DNA sequence: ATAGCCCAATAACCTTTGGTTATCACAGAG
DNA sequence: CTCTGTGATAACCAAAGGTTATTGGGCTAT
C-alpha cells in the first residue's frame, strides 16, 4: 500500500470512471486498472464495484477513501513544510559570535539579514574566536563571525568582513600615554592584560611579541571585554584592542602601534559540512554585504 | 517522496548507521545510500550529515523525522483498519428482510451470526420479497432472506433455508372452517386478502390459482401481515399463510390446502456482485446453519 | 607512522514494477 | 441492432529499486 496507489484510488473515487481518472493523472487507463487491482489484492478487499455504471465505491472503499485522503493531506503538508526550509521561509542555524564581534560587527549583519529573511532564526553561540573556529571545523557550529587567528585559515571557508587596527591601550596616567605611536620593544616591560586562551586577540598579540623576539609579561587574563578595559583603566597593565572598541569615556588612552598590527574579522564555515539552507543564505548575504560596502 | 523513502529515512535516523539500518530493513547498504540521496534530492535538503560518526541528523532532517513518523503511523493505522474489515473484525452489509421472514425466520439466524461475529453489523432493508430480489439483482442490497418467487431463481445465488406449507386461513365462523382440507376449486368464489404487489406470497398464490385454471377474487391487498390476519378474522375474505404464522389466538381457523402449496424461504444474493467480506461471512454462516440443522 | 577496520559512496548489473499500446468484451443508448 | 463508452487483458518496454563487488576516507591500535 503506497502513496501512488492511494492517490490513484482517491481519483478513481472522485471521477467514478477509470478512463477520466487516468486522464486526470496523465497516465493510461490500463495503468489505473492494474494499480487498483494491486491495491485491492494487497488489502484483500474490493474497493470499487465495477458492475455499476458509473463505478461505485464499496463500503470498505468508502472507509479507505477517507483514510487515504487524510494520509495524502498529511504527506502534502509535510512536503510543504520541507519546501519552506528549502525556500528559506523556515530554518535556523548556529553562529559563533565572540564578544568583540558581537559588540561591534555582528549587529549590522544580523539586522540586514533579518530584514531580508525575517523568518529565519540564528542561534548565537558564545565563545572565543579560536574555540569557535575549532567548533566550526568539528561541525558543532554552522558558522562563526570571528577574529581570524594569525595563521592557518586553510581548510575553512571564510569571508573577511573588516580589518581593524589594534591600538595600545594605556591608563590615562601612564608615562607612555603621550607618545604619537609605540613599538612592542618600548612596551616589553609593561604588564599586559589579555583575553583568555581560546580568544584570537590573545594569540594574535602573543604572535606579534614572538615575531618581534619579545616575551610579554602577562599580568592577568579574562574573557570579559569590559573587565579588560577596567583593568587597564585601573593601571593593572596595558592591552591591545581594536580602535573601534575603545573611546574617550573609558579613562583609557590609545596609542597606535608601530609597526601596525591588524586583525581581520570575518565569517568562517566548514566547507565540507552540509550547511542548512538558512546558513548558506547568511553566508551569501555576508558575501554580498561585503561586495556592496567596498 | 514515497513511503518507502520515509521508512528508510526513519530507520537511518534510529540506527545512525547506514549499514545497520540496511540490516534492519533486510536490504543492502547501497540501497539505503541511494534511497536517502534520492529523498534528499527530491526535497532539495540535506537530511543526514555523513561527516559525523555516527552519522548525524540535520535540523531539517529532525523536522522531517517527526513528520515521517506521523505519516507512517497513520498509514499503519489505515492498514490495520482495512485488515479488520478483511478479518471480519469490522464490516457491515445490507440484508432485505420482508415482514414474514423477519417475524419467524430471520431472528434465529441473526442471533447465531451475531454470536459468531459480534462486531459485524447488518442493515435491515424492509420490502417485499420480489422487490428485494430485484434490488439484490441490481446490487442495491447485498443479500436478502426472502420467500422465493414461484419460478426463475436462475442467475441469483441462493440458499433455501426452510420450506413452509401454506394453509387456508378462514374466519372462525366460516362455513368451510370445519373441513379437514380444502382445494382451490372449493375456494374460488371466496374473496381473498393478499399482500401487495412485490410480495412473493401474492405471486405464489396467484400462480397456484392460475395453474389450477382459476381466477381469485382479490378483495384487498396490504403489505402488513397483521392487517391481513385482522381482515381475515373480521370476515373480509380468506387468505393463505405459512402455518407457522397463524396460531389459535388469532381468531382464525386454518385448514390445509389440497394439493399442498409450499413456499421456500431462503437467502439470495447476486453472484456477480462483489460482496463485503461481512456479507460473504453471513452467507457462509447460513450455509453451515442449514447443513447442521438437516 | 601505518596497518587494519569501519562505513558510506560508487559502479555495473539484474529484476521487478509501473507504464504503454493495442485489442477485446460487454452493457446501455439511439 | 449497431454504435459508443468503459473496463479488462495481453504483450511489451523503460525506469526504478535492488544486488554484489569495490573504492576511499577517517579512526584506532599497534
């Protein structure tokens, strides 16, 4: 008893005529005949009385007719629902949004995307960029708007969305606060406040120290952006943050680094993973967004 | 999207392993693979993520899984229902029961059948035996427990259930009431009370008159058994009824006919019609019933 | 490392089945 | 009493669903 048989049966019942049922189904009349016999044999019941003209539905046929219509309607509805996922009328995906990108770069993307696809849902996953990248690679998270780590973006799909310059953050009363720019060498002896392990900003900064042949004095680590700023303001150490993330009201002075140090913020995903259509739509949206804002 | 595909999909989801899903379904692993791809292509959605081990269900797959389970359950239930019709756990049929048979011959058959098949229903259709026979031939009624007409039972399936002798019914004060038996010749001048047209008893009696070369004086016709007896009792005319149908309390005297006149009561159906299993069961039951009461 | 294993994908092939055309048989209408 | 409409049947064909054999990628254990 399969759906095709039930559908044919319902049409036969509606047409009360094998020939016109066949026409409505765009198949030949013998196909109808054969299929109905097959269904009847499977059930061990006669569903249609061919002696009458027009053909009549038996009592058992009448019962099956109702059941068949219900089944077909349910299948129809299931198909519609699934089609909505395909057509981006429904759907959701997970996106890693570390604190830094969440505060400055994610909101406009989210707003734009939501405007284009109001019925799609994003589930935001917190976590550092590095940890998020690993989760994306392991396919635990569909995508992430992260700070790209210093190296090794091979094997992940990515779209750089923006580049930001890291600036030195000093307490307002710091002796070096007045400089036009600073090098890491000048800062080597300064205690540093960093993000925890698993955050890209930490590894980018450590990487920069290492490349300069220097070793930073890591005073303390946290994964709270506001905590870092507060610690710097209170003189616990210096730090390095994207210029956009610090403003005058923070009781922090920013000085450009020399040579400049940049971080790239962008979208990443696992190219081998089969992403939900909703997520593909978001990636595409971000792609367009970057192309248009160039 | 057919039932087979949905079933395979559900099993894959349950096993989270194509190979063991194939085993559970008694098919080969490539068949599973192929069918799932087909379903995914039809929907335009990835349902299973094969990158993970064990394979993981995607968000869309999770949605379809629920829908598919519902559909399969509904089909299952439909199959069960239809199977109950086949297995005589459900079902009904129509049976013509004219007044005479309804009063004396149908009740024991009904009781016995209902005992054997408590959940089957009969719908009793009223009407004369002749009219019922025609309705059965036209397949408007599945079967009938009727008085067989004088001739022409060809072309209908039938089981004679009992034979009854017709006796002359006279008002108690009738001059011929004391006779040991009576011939139609002796009764020719008597007004007769008969069933209406369409009732077998009428045509059997008219037939007997005709065969004896006589013409009855039909006083009045009715299709109410009790009315006939009342009319006879009041002296409106004589009548002929099965002996079993008249007793002493009726203020009617019965006298055997000479030569005897018999009516056969039995079951009839259209052998070309496809009867509901319930009706077939009843016919079979009556067949057994007669065989055992011989 | 690397050999071995698990497991899904793929290829080539076979069998069943759903569909086709042509034709028949039969009932009912003109 | 032929003609028309309609379902059944036969013979045949193409596609679908299934099979076995094999490949290849990712893990695990040595």
